[in-house]
C-alpha cells in the first residue's frame, strides 16, 4: 500500500492562485467550474488534513460516535484520500500520525462547491461531502486529532486478529516426503 499520495506538491507550485472556501470565487474560477473542471488551487483560510482512504470512513464514524459533526471534506479518489478542512492553526498542533498529513495553504484540485455527494456529481474523481462556504462549521481539529489514533488502534487490533485467525484456519501439514515409505 502506497501512502505517498498524501504528501505532495505544496512547495512545488508557487504560481497557483489562492482560493478561500466561503469567499466569492474569482471570475476565472467560476468559468473553470462552469466548464466542469476541478482546477488546482492553493486553499487559504483553512488547514487541510489528508487521511488515507483506508481510514477516512472509520475516522468520520468515530467523530460522529463522539458527537462531532464533520465539516466540509473533499473525497479525492485520484489521491486515494479524504481532504478535511480544519480551522486555521490546526497544522501547528497536528501530530505526525501515520497515513495522514496536515498542510497549511494546501494545493488541491477542487470541484465547484455544488459538486457534492448529495448532488451525485463528481468532477475528476472528486466530490465534496458538504459544500464549503455554506456557513457550516469546519471539523473540530481537536476531535479529529483524538479520532485518528482510535481508528488506527482499532485497525491494528482488527488486523492482528485476522492474522491470528489465519493461522488457525490452515490445514495441518502432512508428513514430509522423506518420512513416507
């Protein structure tokens, strides 16, 4: 399993224009969205946590179990992750969890804000779970910070149990060839 898609090009593209979720989009951005594109943008005014697709759904489940409503997130199939929008200054406190990364002023290919799961639309393998900029609060960074290690621990226990179960499911080997008559 490769998790290199979580890290990326944040420093590589200095010429990319910024976009702040919730702010009115520039005319060029509106045109790109109207033509069905998901242009590369430097997302400002928020932090972005990328969670590998293997753990993303479980992380959302844990957040909801704890009574926290997740905010806008971008399901990103090409990068095999979910990109969670968090309030500013979350990157400074984000622990170095495996299978996640947190970036300030992240580069993202963002579809139009109305391209959501509820609309059933996808652009370039991407859709928003909830539209950013509609007044919905962002995901609580502290709640997300607490949910990720629980998901990783649950996954570890589940994976260990499956490995131990495999050993019990195997047939007992027969006698070795040299021991046969």
